[in-house]
């Protein structure tokens, strides 16, 4: 869970969500607002996907370069 909470990509996506939320509350409601929410959702999905891929890569690296391996 810590890898999600302290990841800068996800923190950036959350800040972007706050900006989008403010635009929703104060701005006009038209097609650009829908695009803003879609962009924010895609950004969050990419951030989470990157975190998962990085975590799997680290696990694989640790598994292949453990102390039991003769290199």
C-alpha cells in the first residue's frame, strides 16, 4: 500500500483531480469538462499501471538475483 501512497505519479494525478473538481464546481459544463475527467481518469490509470509494473519488475529482479543464485 505504501508504494501507492508515496508515489509521485499518483500524487500528481490526485492534484490533477483536485483541479478538475474545482473546474467542475466553478466552470461551465460542456464537452471540455468531460474531456478533463476522461484525461484525469486516464492519468490515474497510467500512474497505477506504472506502479504495478515497477513493483513486478523489482520482485522479478530480487527473485533472479537472490543469494541462492550462482553467477
